[in-house]
């Protein structure tokens, strides 16, 4: 699922916020806020993680794994 360490680092950041704040952090509307909290700007986030479509896909796909029962 994760292509590189930067993506893994972002997902770990999101998970830490999820643990801290709750499921609201996983709302799609929170994504820009999470990105600016982690990378200071959306442009910096795109430079590190790729285009918006890829970032959004990463954010959504990791959540599917989070709630997947094994």
C-alpha cells in the first residue's frame, strides 16, 4: 500500500491524530488541515507526497485497512 517512507510517515501522523482526537480526524474534510499541520503548506505536502489525487487515495485506502477485520 505505501510506496515510500514519506507516505508511511504521513499515515503515522494521521494515526497519532486519530488516537489523540478520535474518528473525526479521518473525515475527508480534515485532509487539508492534516497536511498543513504536518507539512506547513499544501504545496509542501504535494512536493513530498505527490499530487492531490494520490494524497487523497492514500488517505482513503489506509482507512480501509484500518477497519478491515482479519
